[in-house]
C-alpha cells in the first residue's frame, strides 16, 4: 500500500507540473484560480472504539486541480499511527483516495482570493489497515472545512471528516470502523496566477475638431478678411458586418457546446473586425438556426442555446454583455428544405440528408461597429 501511495503522488505531481501553464484570462469579476496545486497536511485521528486504539496522528499530501469556480478534485495519500490497546503492535494505516471539494459560497472574482472560503468535501478510496495482520479495504469520507489565503503564494486549510472503513479483514472487530479525522495544512499552487484582462471598451465616435483660429491681420492699410474656417471633420460612421458561420464542426451534432473548431471560427471573426479597422463596438446580434430534423420545439431550444454559447465565449473575450442580443429561430428560416434535397437525389440515406441540410445549421452574427484608422 505504501508503494501505491508514493506512485500515485509522483504521477499526480508530474501531471500538475506539465499542466500548470494552462491558465485562464478573464475579467476581474469572473476571475478564479484554476491552477494545479499540492497540499501537504498533518492529520489527527480519533478512532472508532471498535479499533481498541487511542487517538493518533499522521501526515500526507494531496495533488489537486480547480475544475470550476466552485469545484476542485484531489488525489490524496496519508499515513497514520494509532496506539493500540491490548494488541502486540500499533495500528499503521496507509490511505489513498480521490476527493471532490465543493465551495458552496463560490469563489469567483479576483477580490475573493483574500476571503475565507468554506467548502464541503467527500471522497472514496482504499485503506491498508495493519495491526499485527494487514488488510486493504474500501474507505469513504465526507466533511466540512475552510480555507484562507496566506498572501498570494499559499492558502491555509482545516477540515474535519467522518471516515468509514469497511474493515474487510475483520481486524480486531467484526464490524466496520467509523473514525473522525481532523486535517490541517496548506495549499500551494503551481505556476503564475491566471491573468486578468480588461474588457473591450465601447468607444464613442470622436468629437469634431474645432476650426483653427483665424490668422492675424496683415500689416497693410486695408484690413483683410480672414479665410472661412475649414468644414468640421466628419465623425466616423457606424458600419455593419454580418458573419454567417456554419454550425457543422462548430458544435457536435445536436449539441450546444463550442468545440475548438467553433472557438477558432469566432476568433477568425474577431480578427476580421480588427483587419477592417474597428475601434469600438455598438451592438452584436447572434441568431442560431437549425435544420428541420427533429421537433420544432427542440430545434428552437437548440438554436437558442447555440446562440447563448457564442455570446458567453465573446463575453469571455472581453466583449460587454450588455451590447449582445441572442435569438434562436430553429428551423423557421431554412436555406435548403428536405423536399429540395429529395428532389435533387441527395437524401437516399439519413447521412446524405444530414449533409444536404448543412447550410441550414448555422449561426449568424451581425456586428455594428465604429470604423476608424486603427491598425489591426
């Protein structure tokens, strides 16, 4: 069991070090720490009376990763020693488990780093109990804890858990064990903290330039009237750009989660606006469309969810959410109908029909922007 724990911690730490570069870049109010981390700790165990043992201590470490603003996962290994009563040897226990942490008050926003963050935790794993004889059993735990920042480099944590041990070897007792465990330690993240990006500002058109002052009168006997002022500089006119993006490859079939291909297509749209000299955005309209396969209600829902997925990606890139409007039109505006596909002989099989209806599956993005002399 000791060898299993050491190997698990080694490979988890190796994975953390290779993945530590994957960071978020979010606005300050949406920021959260997504880094891999290692968490060494000391452990105080208050054993079940059925073990015939006194309270004991131990130590261990966990390697974890924040998957979402409210969720962490950890691989955790620990060793503990309990003073046995009436047994030839003390208890020497090795534990290996996978845990999930839920920060039920959330931790989104850069300012939340310095706040006390309570969490609930639960996990499942293996425990090798050894008191003269040795046996590996299933173990599960659940509990509550809090964590608090120690500057920017680490976080202090303390949690209490109830641990169930199946006691499959029936060591000392014929029953399973129910122990209480207190853990105290620090969470040390790998690499630099995620970046905070500033949102893309909505710029107003520049104000017209005032006319230059009239030249001083010439030194002549007869006054000369100043020339008329030049006409005011015309303000940049808003321009409208419409992008018709195919949903094939952008989303999985009948799904509304952006794929890497979909993110790349949106990035190409943003780059197109920059190449056109866009200096600010007034509004963006996103409309989702589907093919006629499936029920009208499910198609309307799917088209709306796809439009919202594109909006969320743009907000993550810094576009203000209040200038974005989303709409789903389902199968109401088809470019190609099923009848047309069948008439052209491109609907012999369902896969051929799906391919023929590809122009219907799309996302239309209309951007009204200010065009200036900015270089891309």
